[in-house]
């Protein structure tokens, strides 16, 4: 082909494409939609609560303001424990939450968020998006009239704040520990006394000695809540939340009423908000940890090996028992466990080796 002719045709084609891409969407032909979103997280936490605002703004921007989602804090529309029932009944159209809060309804809920010694953030995304995670969980959530979407991840969490340092597994005996949801089952098997306390009530409980320890998320969020002032010993790692995935819930009827392009926009906005959340934690946790140690009086310590070994042993025994009595759990967990095994086999050669080397350097 003649070079000039080729360039001329390419220029015409590019101009045509630009015209199509640059043309305004025919907003007038799309419906106006108003949804309400209830968040499980306090407004003071700009990462956990803020991800819902990022999601809502993205949906609005991609629809020229036609699709508006108002975001509400816990208790404004629905208390956090009532979110599943509210979505099921259509009381609200959507929500953002941590699914392991609802393990009391069915332990399978926890697999949509985190279980002790589960998947890290990248592995969780791999299982959900590329593995069978979303598919299997959609089957489970269908029983509650919920369409679930991955909605962020905190990354591996810290192990919590303790009034006294944990030096052996024996120190868990009788320990009154505020720990999130499903992990309490394992803490209890280790001799601890799990406490289910909302975020806003943790500080006074620690201060009064009503509880001996509490976990929340990690440095950036924990610093805001001030736990270091009343329980200075800061443990790591949070073996019960290696990579907890959060979720957006959408009521099935509300979802089915959306036109196809709005459905695609909601899915895109969920993914965008999720990436934004992970980025914020990875960028903000390092500086927060430095502040907590340098000026906040935090005393870091690693859980001893016998604590980790006891926790793993009790976790695996629990999962085996659940698989024997709960077919819903078994179906999802068996696939989850297979993915975990393969992912860790791969990660040990490259990610883990390189991580250990890089983290041993003095920068």
C-alpha cells in the first residue's frame, strides 16, 4: 500500500473514532435512578466508609448524574447487624459491609471476607475474579436476594492492641478479646473469650478493663481510634485477617430493574472503589505505624510461634467440622482451599522470596 494513502486513511479513521468517543452520551434516553446505600462502617473512617462514597461518585459521573446513590452511615437507615435482612427485603437497594459479620446466619458468609489463615489481598482477588469465588458466592447469596460484588480489601491486618504482651499460647486462656466475627470461633477454641463489640465502643471497654485486648484493622484506622493510649502492646500479624475482602451488596430486584449499561457501570464502579481502597491503605499505613511507635507509645511484638501454630491447628479443625455439617460451607471452602494451596505454592518462589530480601534492606 502507498504510504501516503495509508496515512490518509488512518487519519480519517482516527478522526471518525475520535468523533464517536468524543460524542456526548445520549443521557436523555437513560432513566433517572435513585438508590440508598447503607455502610457498615463509621463515617470517621475515611477508608472503610469512604469507599462507598468513591463508588457512588463514580456511578454518578459515568451516568451524567442520572444514577444517584446516597451513602448513609450505620444506624441512619439500617444498623450494621441488620444489613443482610434489609437487602433481602429491599428496605435499601445496596450496602457495603464485611460479610463475616453475618456468620451467625451461616458460616459460609465468612468466606466472602476472611477466615483465619485464608488468602491475602491479591490471592483473594485472584480467587474472586479469575477463580470460582464470585460464581460460588453468587449462588450462596442468591438465597438472600443479594447480588454481591467485591468491594475492596484492607490488606493483611495487625494482630490488635493488648494491655499485656502475649508471650505464649497459654496467655490466650481467659483472654477477653474483642475480635471481629468468625475469628472468635478460633479464639474460643484457644481458650480465649471473644467479645463482639462495635468499633465506637472498643476504646472505653479497653480503658475500663472490661476487655483485655482488641483488634480493628491496622495503623491508619487504629490511630484514629486511639487504642494505643489504653493498650500499648501492638501485635502482628492478624492471622485471622490475612486479606479481608469487603463487599457491595445489591438487592436482586433493584439489580434486575437496571438497564444493561447501568449494570456495567455499577460493576465497574465497585472494582474502581476496591482498587482505590487498597491503594489508600498501602500508602497510609506506613506513616501511621511510624507515628504510633515514635510518638504514640506503641510497643510492637510478634505473636510467638506456638500461638500461630495453635491458631492454625484450631482453624483447620474448625473448617473440617464445618465441612462435615454444612454443605454450603463445604462447597465454597473446598474450592477456596484448593486455590489457597496453589497460590501459596506459587508465591513462595517469587513474591515471598523477593519480599524477604527487600524488607531486609536499609533504605
